[in-house]
């Protein structure tokens, strides 16, 4: 059994791994960026090592810094979490070459299944049908245009080494290809460190069904459960449930068997997820995520299986503790997981909402679990994913689970940042969701969120004077808390903002003066207009990256561009004026 595990990640998933490791009597090591020096995962770990830098590229994607932390800590295992290096074969090889266990699949399987192109080939070998698409990377806009002309529009451009909707763009016509291709590659590079892409047919009204599986190093593979992840925005999941409801007889089992065959075809072990698209009673292989999924807890609550524990045991060389028949017998009831993201869903825009969480009250009660990565006082940074935490609920049946989830969300209080909770409640209360007639496109194309209003809540800044502040220092990997009383101005306490308030969550836009303001902190990726250009309401003014997502900041007033205050690469704050429309 492993003795000390370094978690090469942050936030909720790092906290999740630390807690299971503790229960198993395994020491834990955290790594952190400058922005995360006082983060929850750092506070919970037995040891912690600074990576330096602020952005993901400077810290959590800094291979040498992480390898150095492994050497200094003496960790004999590394858990990559999800995102960052979790599906990076080179990182996995670097870990294993040090004689340290990588708590994930073998590098060869990551290469074949982590690459969405080669994974489609593996799925075919396993007998799973695939959505029509390219079986090689595409490198030019013309290749994409030719595919769309041959198979019909719309088509989807996807990051070959990505997941979670990052680096995916839906293209409606040939003239949109170049811009969508550039954007997909930028997002993929920012989040996964690679920008290879492929193309596939975009189905009109699909459900997103996935199969959780686990394999060991002795050739055993079991599928644990299905999950429905169809409630999405921007191709990123909002709500997941297990098992997938409303499937025809035999389909779930067929999916499970196809997933196991695909995994065995590449010698897969540890936890993984095979994703399928389901439409018109047919299912198609979509991709395989060669890691632990964000939504894994919803499978845990209906089986009682700690998937992180299984990961660690498999990495330690143990056999799976259950057969397929035994796993199936463990399933009980229905689970729902709601991702709580720092986004402003007002009017259905889902704009990133970085900032400091001033209050966080999580729900409790029978069948209720919350996996979080933050506490009150922590800051959700623009540089990282915006997941605050996950609410996971169990019920004896689907109706009970839905009712319990609604109750729990109504009890939850998060202030200081906007969250997706209002949108989550709108989804759960809708008859389409109850009837399982929704699809991956339902939230954005059918669900009416135009009147939805979100509030970040929060109180006022403290009065001037001495205030209590705590900080943490690191000495040889050990963390020590230091408390002090300091003047407010040295503590970095935020004063009332003089910038325009953007609580309505509009896509950017026009204030009464014609100013186009940034709705959140971020980095300017592209300026789409020039001084003197005439724009209409809804035209894109700039592309703003925040929390690894590109956001179109649009005009809310028709007129002529009188001034542009930013250029590509500039960092802006919430309320900063980007351009002026006359």
C-alpha cells in the first residue's frame, strides 16, 4: 500500500483525494500556486510545497516544479485529479520513471484513449459505434469546411486531448470555421497544454450518457454505473444523475459492455469513463476520459463504493475487490450531482464570476453530501476553473432525489460570488427534466432563463482600524499558521468598488454612456472591432478569457466605435471600460 501521496491538483478534487487518503492512513502532500497559498487543500494536507507563479502554466502545469516537490516530499504516489496533467502521458511517464506510482492508467492507454482521434479507433476495435468524424487531427480550416460540406452542418470542432467541453466549438456554416478553429485551439492550449483538434458530426438532440469503469493491473475491468450528463451549458455539465434514467431495456448493459471492451482493447486500468451520445434509441461512442471524472461522486452514492480508494488500491497493485455481478448488486436508489460554479447565470448568460466568497453555508440532512474546495474567505481566481463545489444527493427513487436536491439547493448560501444555483433550480423544477425529454442542447435552446436573476449577496467591508489576519508560512514542506493584528490598509481588505456594478450579469456591454465594460476579471484574447466601425446590438466587441473559458463581450447599444482601450494580452478587471460606443 502507498504511504504518501502527492496530489498534483487544487480545489475540490485535491480536497476529495486528501480526505480518502487520510481515512486510509496515507500521508498527503499538496502543491500550490502563489494564489493558492492559503487554499483549503493546502490547509488540509500534511505537507505542502510551493510551485510558484499564478497561472496554471506557471504552477500546476509546471512539470519540473511538481517533480521537484515529489522528490522533496518523498511521496511514493501521485494523484493527478482531473484537468491539468490528469490525461498527460508524458507526465505519467515522468512520474513512473522516478519509481513513483501514478494513480491513473498506464501512459500507453492515456495516449490511445486520451487522444480523441485514436480512442475512436479503439472503440471500433471494441465494437462500439462511433459518431461520424475524422480519424486524424485536422490542421487547416479547409479540412473542416470539406467535412461540413460532406456530412452536413452543424459540425463540432473538439480538442483532441481535452474534455469537459473545453476547446469545443459548434460551427453552423463554412464561414465560421476559421474563427471557431482558432478559439478551440486557444482554449485547448490554455487548459490542457496542447492544441490538436478533430471534427465530428454534431447530433441534433442527443443525450449525454457515460459509463464509469475501473480496471486493475491483473486484467479485471468492471463498469460501475451509467450517468446522464445531458443538462449542460457551453458543452459543460451542470447536473448529472445516476443511473441514467429512461433508457430502453438492455441499452445500459450494452453501453457497459462496450465500455469494458474498449478499455480492455488498450490494456486500461484504474478509473476511467467512457462517454456515449444517445439519440433515437441508438448510442455512439464519444470519447474516453482517462481519469477520475468530476461527477464520480454521484456513482459513489448509489453504490457505496469509494472510487478514489479503489484508485489508490489499484495503483498499489491490488486486485479489484468486487466482480461485475457484485458491483451490480450494490446499486441502490438514484443519485443527483449539481456542480456549483462561480458563474452569473442571469438571463442565461453564465458569465464567470471570480471573487472572494464572503459566506458559505452548505446544506445537510439525510442523503445529502457536499464536496467543496473553498471555505468562506477563500477567493475564486480568474486563472483557474470556477467550480466551487458539488452537491450530491441520494434518494430511494428519482423523484425523491430531485425533491431532495431542490431542498438542499434552497438551503445553500454562497455570497461574494454569483453561482449557478438559480439555473440549477430552474432545471430541476422543469417538467422536461422530470420527463427526461431534455438533451445536451436543452438548457441553451429550450429552457427559458431570460428572466433569471442572480445575486452575489455579501456584506460591507469592515471599518478602518486594526483587524485580525491569519497567514501561513512554509518551512521544509511543513505549514504553520500565524495570527496577527494589522491596520486594514495593509491587510488588503477591499474597499467599496467605484467601478460600475455589473450585478445584472449582462454580456458585457453598454452602460448608459455607451461604455462597453468587462463583466469580470480576465485577459483580452481578441479585439473584434476598430475605431470608426459601426456595430449593432449583439455584435462581439472583444473576446475575454476568464477561468479558461472564452467569453464574447457584446454590444448592448448600436452605434459607432469611438474608442478602444484594450489590446490582445491585456488583463482587465470587472467594470473596466473596454471600448466606447457613440
